[in-house]
C-alpha cells in the first residue's frame, strides 16, 4: 500500500514503469495502454494505469491533473472501476488535434461521449459523485471548482470500486501526467 495525498491504502492496477509520489503523483504513461470494451472498434483493452483506493459504495472522487498530451487518444482523469466489465473514466483526451472533455461509461460495452474543450487548460478537476445507482460527472477548468455537469450515468450500486486517477496512451509513445490532488470522501 502506498501513502499519498495524506492517506494510506493507495495502490496501482497496471502501474506505469515511471512514477513518483511526493506532494502529488507524477507518472510517464506507458504506450499502448487503454480501457475500452468492444463498441465500434471491436477490441477489448484493460491495461490503463489506475491509481486508487477501494470504496465500498457511495463516495465522491475529486481529481485535479494536467498532462503533456501529444498523440491521438492520450488521456488522463478520474476513474471508478468495479471490474473489467463495469467502470467509468472521465477526463481530458487529445482527439483529432484538439483537447476534449471525455467520459467513457462501460457496462459490458463502452459508451464514449466527448465535448470539445477548444483549448488546453493549466489544470482540470473532475468530480465523480457516486450515489445509489448513479454517478454524476462534473468538471472545472484552471482551478475552478468542478461545478459544471458533464454526464449522469448508471453505475451498479453497492459494489466495491477502485476510485482514483487514470492515464493511458493508446496509440502514442506515452506522455507525462501530473496529479496534484486526489480526494475521496464518503457522503
């Protein structure tokens, strides 16, 4: 178990080769990493870097981060993961030469939604609030509180989930990501 963000009990699922914990979490995302199940592309990939703690049910996850995105689909953000078939990731993804707010909800099959950001942001904060059978995804840019709703999605209630940070580089050579804050609170 790893001590980080003032709490113990953090751990990796698919740890990157390069990472450090100090007053935040820095990593270099390995190439050919992703989380995706079947839809449109026909493949299943479950090797993204996930750093988190297990929560038994309802919780609020707030993640602040920045990245040096460079290649198609470079991505970083927040994640709630029950297992390889049930998870939500939300963050910033570099798609077709631009920055996008991205949410993928997976229940056997992945469902991807994107919203063009239009610019890079010095830092982005995502908030995933799990209550009952739903997760509300909110975001804030450049230090603003995550108050803007991006998505409301079904998520199986009462199942323990890994809650924390995620990063992946599906097609590029990898990229640097810095998480300056990860907070987990119970309702």
